[in-house]
């Protein structure tokens, strides 16, 4: 989503909305404190992807 120009906060909100209706997590999964329908690791992965893209270490695929 970063390469498409989607704001990170919007991407996180979209992921959380999707998780609200489509995801099922096990009892041991740590949930995010802000995006409460999403696993903490999923939110962290999205943030890391945006950080990598914005740093230039990864870019759009050809």
C-alpha cells in the first residue's frame, strides 16, 4: 500500500477493519492496543513495510 501512495494510518485502519470481519485469532495471539481487531505482529509488519519503503531500501516492483 505504501507504493500505491496510501497513507500508513489509512492502511492500518483498513487492515483492522478487514480483521474485524474476516480474521480469527487463537487465544495466545497478542492483539494490538490501538488496532484492537488486529494481531500486534500484523500491525508491526505493516509499519515495518512502510518504514522500508519510505527509507528507499525497497521500492515498487517492476
